[in-house]
């Protein structure tokens, strides 16, 4: 019995270290978006944490999978690099730039800041690098996509950025699509319009998705969210937050029951 227990633990550990972190699943969602002018496909990815444990050449698979989904918009939720100060000598940023630049989205690519984008020296390069890849970086800013009547609101990082007194206003008669790295940001926003959708990451789904354990290891800023779709209250018109498990890992290069994901969201005009 002890032999089988040890063997099972060993195989689980090997799977969590070498198999699941290299998987890449696509989560497909459909969302009825009040105020939208026409249907829109949004692809959201976050928490790539490129560095020692996530080589930049894996961005090729990521870009190819995103392009296969034929998105109208692509949104990145922050934490591009894991620790720029430690890993910059071994990272080929030109290769990463080439792959991220190859992501196709005819109506725009957008990004927000994460805590690792501010930390580890990455703040010196993050915005310029993302812009060179064709992403518009939003920091407590909003923009209106007139074709879809979608207002995209991008928030600064809750843990390391500055949210005080700089939040953009919600426009009337359009669909608000919020993007913030930490899901706890939703708790700071007042008078959210009904049926708003917010996209977040940061939690990595706990990286180890065993129910009791994951609650003990969620990072600050999670607000108790783990992964998946959440309603902020119990009404049918509630604002919703989708928390992605992200792409990469941090601290420990392990994933178990929380595989890397790309999120494909079809925003549908109500009938």
C-alpha cells in the first residue's frame, strides 16, 4: 500500500511539474451584452509570466492558438514577465516581440498592468514593449469602440499601481467591458452598470486547484475569487467577473487541476 501511495504521489508531482503547465486549453463563453451594436469575439489571455520557467518560445503556440479563434479584439490581463531583473539575460525579448506582434485582431489589441509588470524592474520596459507588439496599454483609462458600442475600461494594478481618484466614468447606452489584473478591483468599483463584464487574472486558479488547498494559497488581491465566472450579487442582472487561471506560473513551476487557458468570449447582441 505504501508503495502505491508513493508511486501515485510521484506521478502526480511529475504531471504537475512537466505536463499540466504545458497544456493550453481554450475556454469558450457566450455573454449577452446589453447595449452592444453587433456581435464581437474577444480573446482574453493573462499571466504569461515568461521567464526561467516559461520560455519565450512558447509564445509561438500561444499566438497561433489565439489566431485560430479569429478574434475581433484581443485583451491581455497583465503579468507579462515573471521576474525581469533576474531573467532578462536569458530571455529573447525580440523573439517574444515577434510572436506577440503576430497576434491578429482587426479591431484592436489592449493590455493592462499587473503586479509583476510593476515589480522586478519590468516597469521600465512594459508599456513600451507592449506598444511595440501592437497593444494599447490602458491605465485607469477608457475608450469607446463605436463599431460595437463597447466601452473598454482598463484599470491600473490594485496591489502596486494607483487606483485612487483616477477611475474612468461609465458611458451610458453602451456595453462596459472592464479589465483589471486583480479580481478584487471589482469590490472597489461603485455603481457598476447592470450586466457588466470584468476580465481578471492574477490568481492562476491557485495553480494547485485542490479545493481546500487553493483557498489557503490564493495571493493578495484575489478577493476570494479563484477562477471562472462569478456574479457580484444574486440578481439576474448582476455584474459578472471572469477570473482566468492564466498561462504561466510563479514561485513554483507547478499546476494541478488548473491548466493554462485562453478565454474566448462571444459578446452577443440580445435578440
